[in-house]
């Protein structure tokens, strides 16, 4: 499995669609076997989701994500988990150990921006994190 995390200076980028760089983690038997950092070549939902698909990513760990991006990830067969902030390496290790604490986005429906109404605009990227 390949996990991708949008990063800047080793930290998860707060808004997925504004990232230009990803740290990729190849995982076998629950352990990271390889790490690499790659430029996506630009920003925006379509370009970034195309990059993830072409890089063979099966799971995206990210902070805020727009509804349009969620639909594109579904189209391309990339699973995602949102609400993640902190050091990318630590977040991946916590995910693999089933210890990842997700942050709730208080202005959005409890199921996430893509699963209900949002009080913060049409893409929830402007919501304040707890």
C-alpha cells in the first residue's frame, strides 16, 4: 500500500488543494518500507488527484479537503482520511498503529464535509480547527 500526505517542512499542509508536495510512504505488513518526497507539479483538486493516482497512492491522509476533491478521489479509487494535522511521519505511524486521533471540524456535519451540510462555505476549507 502507498500512503500520501501533503507536506510542507515535514508538517501536514492544512488545506489539501493548496499543497504542491507530498510525502509518500510504501507500507508492507504494517511497516513503512520506503519514504519519498515528490512535487505534484502544481495545485488544485484535479491536478493533485491525478498526481496521486499516477503515483499509485491508495490512501491519502490530510487535514481539510473540499467536497469536489472528495468526489475526484472516489472517482480515482483513492481512499482518504481527513482531519489530520501535525508531523507527517508521526501521523503515518499513528495511523498504522490504529492510534490516529482525528480532529473534528466544528462547523461541518459530524460525518465530514463530503457527507453532509457545511456551515463554512461550499468546501469547508475555511472552517476553524479545534
